[in-house]
C-alpha cells in the first residue's frame, strides 16, 4: 500500500504557483520522497526527489518539512500543459532498486 | 534525450487470444520494470528484472502472464489467454543499476490494451 496521502484533486489558475501537498507521516529515515506526474494517456514522468533538504530543478521545487512528515511540490508558474495526475511516493535508499508504489495521486487542473 | 520505447502503443484483442508487448529500456539501464495501470488507479508492479534475472514477480499472474528479458536488454510481456479484466495500460520503466543505490525510474509511453 502507498505510504502517502494526497488530495484527490486541485485547481490552479494559469500563471499562478501550484502547491501540491503530500502527507507521509510514517516515513523512515532512509526513505526519499519522489514526485512523478502523468499526463493523460502517457507514462509517468519523473519530476524531482529529495531526502530532507529542499530541492529545486528546472521543473519544480520540493519543500520537505523539518520532521519529514509532509512535503509540498511547487510548480512556480503553472501552464495548461501541467494539467496531470501528480504522484508523491516514498522509496527507500540503499537497498538496491525498488519498485515505485503509487497511490491515486492528485489530479491537478490548470485553468486558463 | 534517451527514452524507454514500447510497442505497440495500442492493442485491441478478443478474450482468449494471446497478446505480447515489447519494451526497449534506456541504453545501459540494468533494471527493468513492468507495471499495470487500471483506469483511475496508479501503476502497480507486475515484474522486475535485474539484467536478465527476475528479481520480483510476486504480483505477476503466472497462470496467464509471462515475461522475459533474455539478453538483459529488451523485454517482452505476454498474456495468454487474455481476459476482459486485463484491459489496462501496461507500462515499462528502467533505471540504471541496483547495488546500494536507488536510481530514478524512467517510464515509456505505455501500451493501452483493450480486451473485447
């Protein structure tokens, strides 16, 4: 079972920041937080991951709380092409490659 | 940018027929995964390969599903016979290596299977 909890859906106005929350209150010390998204009828796309420090790349920023029990994915200037299902996943590090355990994710709708 | 290739993109078949899906991972990626995604749900692992060896096939319905990666590169997933409940998206993903690291998985575009 997925170890994360996400809202079922969210709306965001185009051009505004989209802030997607994720609760992972049972996260272990060796588990990373990964974010993927899936645009309709496509395969999941990797966005970003982190352990305990905030991370930023060309797609998004990841803010992880100090106690690591929750995180927020931030899309700074959402566009219509960011409409997708966003998955927050916790995954252990140091035990070899492990499969991703997906929940139902958050369906983000970016509105013009 | 290197990508995971899958074919076909769409497949329609009748129940009791055999179907096969092909995946070519990113070059150099030793770990290959097959996931199944039912409409409205997240992907679920069917089988994981490390090179040519199966690492985890505990969720693969072995009475009708088979998977192989003979030379440790591309992979085939087969269903025989197909059932109505097999209608889903079949996704292939790959990552660089196992060992003590945890590498990012990259997904292909998927094969959408419809069983009539």
